[in-house]
C-alpha cells in the first residue's frame, strides 16, 4: 500500500502564490509517475501537472503552463507544486497522485483545498 499526504493548501488572493507538497510512504516501487490533479465543484477531476520517476519529464495542463511548476525529491519521496499568478478559476480540491508504472495502479491523497478569492 502507498499513502499520500498533501499539505499547503489554503486561501490566497488572485495573483498570489501557493506551494503544495505531497509526501509518499509505504510500499513504494521505483518507476512511478507523480502528479497533481484538481476537482472544482460540479466538475470532473482533471490533471494539473505530472512528473516522471526521474524528474526529467513533466506534463502540464494548458491552464497551468507558465504559472505552475512541478518538482519531486526522490530521496524524500515528495512531490511539490509551485503555483504562481493564481486565478479564481484555480479554486479546487487538489489531489496528489502516484502511478506505479509496473502495474498501472494509481494512488490518491485525501486532497487539499485551494481557494483563490479576494
């Protein structure tokens, strides 16, 4: 089993910044993609950003490009999402995700609320 615990959400004004962090523990296997998804009220969960196991490849939603940066520290089993120039439409619950490439099993964190409002 893999456990993912997010932290760093909160209330921020438009144009502000937040850093989300996710710590992974448990039966971690090498070769996993980690990422951040979000789900706004009444909408489906969507990919925000993901990063490959070695950190060399990243993928962003169009809405996140140029504003968000994903990074990971494999020594600490953590993944972070630096979010800048936040907009009200970024308001959502953000979920950390870990995909084990070997068996394509995906794990989720419990989610952290991000609210962008003045």
